[in-house]
C-alpha cells in the first residue's frame, strides 16, 4: 500500500496518541493516590476523543479518526482510577457543559457549516490541559501526574500541526497550539522545586500542604 507523506504523519500521530495516554493510566495503577490529577480534565478528554473520532468519520479521514479513537481506552481507565483514588473533583460541571457544547456544534453543521465544529474541536484540548494545569499548580503534591504523558502530548501536537498543514485541516492547527501551551504549563509545574512552588502559590495550612517524597519522581 502506498503511503503518502500526510498518511505517514497520520500514522505516526496514531501511534504517539497511544503513548501519551498510557503513562497517566499506568502511573495511577502503580500509586495508591491520584494527587494532583484532575478528574474533570480526564472526563473532558474522553468526550473530546469521542468527538474527534466522530469528526474524522464524518470527514472520511482515518488519520483524524484513528489518533482520537486510540486515546479513549487509556483515558477512560485513568478517569476511573483517578475517581477511585481521590483525584481532584473540582470543576466537575465542565464535562457536562463540554458535552453539550460539542453536541450543539455538531447539530449546527447543516445550517452553519463546519466552521463552528472546527473551532470547537480545535479548542477541545483546552478542556484537558486547563483543568489539569490549574489542579497541578494548586496542588502541593503532583507525584501522581505522569510527566512523560505531557511530553508526548507536545510531540503529538507537533504531528497534528504537520498533518493539519499537509491535509488542510484547520482544527488540527488550533489543537496543536492549545495542546502545546497547556502541556508546557503542566510540565513547568512538575519540574518546579517544591520550595519555589510554595513561595509562588499560597498552600493550605496543615498536613494537607505536606509534599510527598515521591514528588521528585515525576517520570512515568
């Protein structure tokens, strides 16, 4: 089978998509807690993965549908583990609102065209990276957050941008910009020394402000 340059980039993005979701799932399986992990972010990511898959099928483009579809199993697994192991349950209204926004954007296509769907899906990764970054920066202990997954998300964003240029998919370009910015925000928090973070962010008094010895072991 002849593989075009765009197809090769899409295939690479599909393989990498598995890689950036699995580390967080594996880390949560190994640990007894989900400190610093946002349940809302994982739930929103699940909704987005399903939406991107449907969009790819609608466009008849397997290299949009497959990279999204392969992220769903590990993301759902991480969501279940984070819920059971005490992950942050702040902003749990977000997944419900996001589901409604995606559904309305899809329903608007017959009379509004694909423009709204393009913007909504392009920005969809913000519903993963924004709650995740806020939770990480507001948490004294981020030992349950897998840094390797966020590094691979940056690489995935670069591949998404490349495919967006080659296949003229504007949603991919928006996704790449948002994913890169959010991932870098999370990674900056993970590699910030605890004493520096304590000076930058007011932490709650008492034992909940203590930092786990595992906080420096951030690589899955």
